[in-house]
């Protein structure tokens, strides 16, 4: 029983470590790489080095791959690459914590689309309210840049796709699917970064910091996420990551001096509460026999 309880914590701990590592790496990238190579170049070195690191570590050519699995991995990787690119483009003009909160609409949608209980509509309403407070539509009361918000929303769509396609490939060895997925992601984003930043990508500073960012914000978090995906359904995975907007906002406050208003913190809290509430609903639906 004790071992079983510890085993049940593995997905949660994996996602917590993933979220923290991702936040640290992204903050470092925004502070150091953005001024040198821009969002596109930052995405290129981050994803490119991540792919290289995991290809060398896991050597995925050792495993065979069926055509259907290859298709799932390519789609998973393409969604991952597009998600990273759109998210970093959003970070140019909106705070890290808010970008994550908006992007989080993707996994939250995955979670709620599988829900059927009347209570789930309350979580939807709460999430929409939180997003409505953040989004600069109408009278632009939030003061956020519309272009940055649009990129964050695009990242949300790709994040949802990443979860769905990642689950389809989750029966594969985690190192196999993640390394090949990042290779596909690199094929998507590296050309964009090269076109934007050119030879600046070859600067020793960019290469050294890019390698560190790749390790902290891509290679480690994605591997941990695949560990969690193998043990969780898509909706539960999306829900447990509800901690990410708050973690991102706190790290951005400490590392980037990005201060949020009380209303913006409230909006983030609404989105997280919707995710947590949906998590309870999903768990009860999956295991109705559990009462405590």
C-alpha cells in the first residue's frame, strides 16, 4: 500500500519538477538570449540543442518505429516546436506569468472536452472569466499587447495538440518518443531562427547559454512530462499542470522583475482554480469507488 501511494506521487512530482525547470530556463532565456538573437533565435537554439542532447543520450535509432507511431511522433514534435515558437514570440511583449496563463487554455480545453458533468460548466465559466480579465479585447483594460496575446493563444492551441499527440506516442519508450519528437520540433523552428538571427546564432555566448537553456527548459521538462503522460490520461495531465501559471509568475517576479497587478493575479488564480476543480471532477469520474 505504501509503495503504491509513493508510486501515485510520481506523475505529480514529475510535473512539478518539469514546471519549475521550465520556468527557470525560460526566464534565463528571456533575460540573456532575447537581446542577442530575438525570440526566434532563442527558440532555435533551445529546441535545436535539446534535440541534439536527447538524440545523443537516448540514441533512438536503436528502436524500431511503426509507421503509425512515426506519424504520431512527428505530429507531437511539430506541435511542440510551434508551441515553443509562438510562446517565445508572446514573451516579447507580455509578462511570462500571463503568457503561461493564456497558453494554459490549451491543456485546460483538453481536460474539459472529455467532461460531461454539469459541474464542469462551472469550471469552464471560471476559466473563461479569468481569461476574459487577462485578454486585451474590447476596451483593452488589461494593458496587454494584442499581438503578444495572439501568439500566446496560438501557443495554447499547439499545447493542446502536443498533449493529444504525445498521449498517442506515450506507449513508446519516453526517450524514444521525446528525442524523435524534439528532432521534428527542431526541423520546424531552427530554419525560422536562422532566417531571423543569422550568424548571431554562432556567437559563443549564444551557444553556451543556449545549451544551458536547452537542458533546463526543454530536455529535462519534456522528458519528465513524458514520464507523467505514461501514467496519466490527457485530461489529468493537463489539470495537474495548473500550478504552472503561478510558478511562472513567481519566477518572473523574482528573476525578471515582472510585476503583475492584483487583478491579473486574480485572473491567474481563476484559471488555476478552474483546472483544480476540473481535476477533482475528472478523478471522481475515473474512479467512482474512491470516497476518501
